[in-house]
C-alpha cells in the first residue's frame, strides 16, 4: 500500500493536466493569496472541480460557503452558477475577505458572490433572521470546532434536495481517534454523529489523498423537510 505523499501530489498533477488544464484565473488567485500571506489551505484543484461538479449536478442557483479564505473554493463554486445565481460566503478575517474580494472580482464574480465578514455563527443567525435561503448547496469549511453548529444552521437554511458538503473531516485519520482532545477533531466527530442521527438527511463521507495530504469530504443530502 502506498502512503507516499509525494506520489499523491504527482497524481494530482497528472489529474490536473489531463482533466482540468491551465487555469490562469485560479492560479492568480492562489498567487495573490500566497503573496498576502494567507495559509495554503484552500481545497486542491481537483477538489475544487468536484465542488463545481456537485453544484452543477444539484442545479444549484443559491450557494452558501462557510469559510472563504482567499476565495479559491468560492470561485470554483461560483462557476457552477447559472446566470442570476448567487453565492454568499462567510469569513471571520477582514484580511482574508479583502483578498477574496479581489480574487472574485478578477474572476468576474464581484456581483455574484457576497463576502460577509465576521464570526460565521453570527452571520448564519443573520441569514436566518433576514429569511435568506433556502440554499441549494452549502460548503462548510471554516473552524472545525464549530462544525456541529454550522451543520445545524445549514439544515435550517436548507430545503429537501439541498446538498451540504464539509471539508477536512478525516485529517490524517484523527477523526477515528475516539479519545482525541483536539477541539477540531471533536467538532468533526460531533458533526458526523449529528448528520448520522438526523433523519432528514442521508449522509456519507469519503477519505481522500492528494497534494493536501490525507483527508476527506462529508456529503449530506437533505431528503425531507421539517428541520
Ligand atoms: N474554503 C477555502 C478555505 C477556507 S480555510 C478554500 O478552500 O479556498 C478556513 C477559513 O475559515 C479561514 O479563512 C478562516 O479565517 C475562516 N474562519 C475561521 N474561523 C471562522 C469563523 N468563526 N467564522 C468565519 N470564518 C472563520
Ligand atoms: C486546514 C486545511 C483546510 O482545508 C482548512 O479548511 C482549514 C485548515 C489545515 O490544513 O490546517
Ligand atoms: Mg478546508
């Protein structure tokens, strides 16, 4: 069995070359994020394309993202939207949000994607309060300790058919460490338990390897109303 991270990255290069091709807009978004000192923790290109494809398959017209960073995943998701589609993305850091706004503008999504700055839990309460939603797809990717709350809020902003995707649910397999005291690990574990016991969703998670290491995505489909 290969557990060679170099090999995983080589395969990501091959997949990008064969399936994704050059992407100056996204490459510039990563360059600008790095130049601004943002951490290199956006989704990979192959993962970004997966987000775009799932959003297209779902026919998403309204997308919510929790955790913007420099807007890399935001651009992938925005590309899935039809004319008239909208995206709201939530980011704690004003500095990250400024980089994201600049990247989104360069990608042509300044009028499509709205970056809301502040703690995501406050922003989610605000969205609920103003009667926003339902969203067709939610991408959960901010602080992992609050994943259970983000999942619960996402459900309240959903309708039957909404897809909820959460990033970083495996983290080198730490998710299987039942005695972990890491708040991030516990947050992910609690979100998975919540998803599993919520009768109104059907959920799974898939382990992934690649240039971002060993991790995974959870995906949940809201199957019934009443949340
Ligand atoms: N989705 C991005 C990566 C997000 S990284 C991509 O793949 O391109 C996680 C982001 O969540 C960071 O920018 C961090 O500042 C933000 N974040 C952390 N805690 C937060 C909170 N409480 N509310 C909103 N955003 C938060
Ligand atoms: C990290 C990776 C992520 O994709 C993320 O959303 C947050 C943190 C990390 O590797 O630390
Ligand atoms: Mg992530």
